[in-house]
C-alpha cells in the first residue's frame, strides 16, 4: 500500500457529537528503531513484542464546532502541554481524516502503569488515539475492512510516534522495509507474517523500574542525533541484518541466539546514545548491576533469561513462561533491590 491509499475520498455523515473509545498496549522492541527520516519514516526495520498488562485506555468526546480545539485529561488531570501536542498531531493528519478539524475534542486517557514509572506511554498512547480516530471515521460513515482499519490505525499512529505503529497488533510485530519480510512497509507495521516457534509465544516480560520519572533526553532528540552520527550507516545496516537473523530464529526456535541478538540490540541502542554528539547516558549504575547479575545467573543456572532496554534506565527481562518459577525467585531475591522503589511490572505477550 502507498500513502495515497490512506487518503479517503468519501463524504462524511453530518454527526453533531459522539464518543469513541479504544485501548492499546505498549510494546518492547527486540530489534530497535533508532533514527528516522521526515514523516517518521524509519532508518531501519524493527520488530517488537506487544505487551498485555501495560496499556492506555482513551475516550474521546467530539462535538461539531467552528473552533477546532483539543482538551486532554490524563487520569482526570488536565494536561495543557499534551493537549497542544495532540492538537498539532490532529492537524498534521487532516489529509487522512478530512473531518478532523470540524470538531472540538475532549480526551480522557489513562495508563495501566503509573505515569511516573518511566515506561514509555507514547506507543500505547498514540496507538489508542489512532484506533479512536478510526472508530470515529467509521461512525461518520467510512466503511473499512477490519484489515484496512488496523493498517490505517498503524499508519496514523506512526505519524504520532514511530514505535506506536507496532502497538496496533498483538504478539510479534514488524515495521519497516526489509527484503526478508513479505509485505512489510515503512508506512505501517504488520503482524509477523511467518510461523512462530511455540517458545516465542509464551514470553514473559518483567520490567524492573530502575529509574522512575521522565528521562533527561527525549526519543525525538535521540532520533535526530542519529542524523550526523558517525556510526549511523553501520548501525542501520546492522539492524537490518539483525532483523533478518531474528526472523529466522523466531521460526526455528533457538532461544539462545534470540537472546544474543536482543541483548546486543539493547546495548547498541545505548551505545548510539553514548557516542552521539553531544553524548548522553540514560542507563544508571543499577541498570549495569542488573545486567551483570543476569549474565552471572544465566551462566550458573543455564536459564533462558535475557534483558532488553528501551530509551531509558529500566530493564525488561524476557524469558519463557516454563522457566517462570526459578526466574521469578531470582528476580525477587537478587534483582528487585536495584529498582528505585521496589517496583516492577509483570507483563507478558499474548497472541
Ligand atoms: O517511537 P519513538 O519515537 O518514541 O522511538 C522509540 C524508540 C525505541 O523505543 C528506543 C526503540 C523502538 O524500536 O521502540
């Protein structure tokens, strides 16, 4: 599909007001998207697991109005900064939703995870918004197949926050052009289109909250620093290679190589931050302490416990459900002390 496919040509019903709702989960990338071109087009393909327990729920009330406006409440607290971001976002997607500025909007949104937890809410947040907007276009008379609705939701979510386009689907999701993946696109994400070895369908994710609160450098700045980055070209090549590799592994079921790629990707993401100009560091001493403990535990126990990181200090621990017992005891006895407030989120992947 091309961008043209997302521009509707129908006329919409004249509806005065209404309400739409949607829920969308966060995701954790295995091969990371880091670096982009205009219009949130990714510099390399990525793949992620959509989580289950970490989600955003959004309700939008819309009312016909000559004054297009957005009011936004997060956990019932008015958020002016967020509202103005969403206002700009809505404006930017008018081409794809021509009715958008004929209304005023009151948005109520809440996350299942604490706002201060440092868990990125932009993926689940823009995912939920995009799904709401697709529900709204249907209410106004657009008739779409379920497949197209999700594809367009993914396309719209991408324009809000790149990684959000992957949150539209459950399970394993791929975004970005890759010669090894059939029908993938830079414009939207698709569910992993090949067979998935059963071991990769029962993955748990325990998120250790090493640092709660906002990170010092936003992802948008991080992406933009990749433009002049001395290692950008090799990083983009490496990500594409890792994606091809992990796609084969997901089909064949080799957890060890999976873990190797996933950890390497996490460390490379942070290496890019540390070597950009200006450099910055988002991981904390306790992030490193946990990584070393995980490596030692794996060596001693032969468990399949692997870590990954997003753009922050928190650690995602990935492991198969069948090893939950021993791994959860290890987390409780040896790792939880490295979190800021003894907080963790037990999440998992559902297909
Ligand atoms: O979607 P953004 O612009 O917030 O970028 C997110 C980038 C990472 O989370 C670090 C990696 C990824 O692929 O999700």
